[in-house]
C-alpha cells in the first residue's frame, strides 16, 4: 500500500508554511462560492450563477509537463446541501477564505425545493416519532426548511454576515432559481461600503 500521506502538500519538498498562502491562489483564481441545493433538477445553478456574475465555471484543469493537475481555471467553487442553506456552508467559506482570499458568497434557493415540503417542527416531530430521536438542538431551527423564499434568502445572507468566519468585506447575494425556466433572480444583495481611496 502506498503511503497516502506522501500526497499531502505539507510533505512536499518545496512546501513552506510561511509562503503557502501566497502560493495557493496562484494555482486557482478562486473568488466566489455558490451555495445551492443538491436536488439534481437544480444542477445548472453554478453555471447560471457564473454567467450572471461573469465568472469561470466549470473551467478546466491546468496540467504540468509531468501530467500533474497543478491548477484550475475556475473562479467559482460550489457547496451543495439540502435546500442550499448557508449554515451548512460556513466551514467551506472560512476554509476557502484562508486558502484563496475569496470575495463573494452567493446563496441560491430554487423553485419546488424539497425543503418547501415540510416545516422545521414537522421534521423534528417526525424524528421523534420514527426514530425516537431529538434533533431539535442538533441543527439551526430556521435552516431546516424553506417556508418563504424571500425570508430564507434574507436569513441566509444575514447568517453569513453575522458569522465571524465570513470576513466583513465579502459581497453576499441571495438568488432565486426557477428550475423550469432557468431564470435566476437576485433577491438579496449585501455589498459592504468601500472606504474611499
Ligand atoms: Zn432543493
């Protein structure tokens, strides 16, 4: 069996902890994360968001002379979860800020999402009934379902804005996606005021 840890960045001879964060953004020009639902009917969302904001997605690998994948051209990364909720993306946003010094987070909720088929208390009660389990404290209550699209998008943008893991200069957006027409509509926009140069 190979030593899988030979495939770590930290194990490479060129690795330098003091410069790695300057180097990583030169591998991939990543600047935006799109958070969206993993419903397969909504799988076009990252591409639509890239078109909307003039970003590159899916992009392509950059290959060196040894055939190694040393970079990528994508500027947009994706986080996919049930409902496309921001709470489940926070760790990814903080990690990508640390590695790439990113700029934008785009949350997208879509039409006829499964998360609109129940209420938060409905799923909590069902777990009590079906599994004898209490999940009421396990997850953020208002992120469990979508009761109102404008409210869920506003909630997610505000949740990102309030998180210490999301730098204050980030631009935050909440968009609605119609899975039948492919139309993307900007519902919430939170752009911090820039200091005059
Ligand atoms: Zn969905």
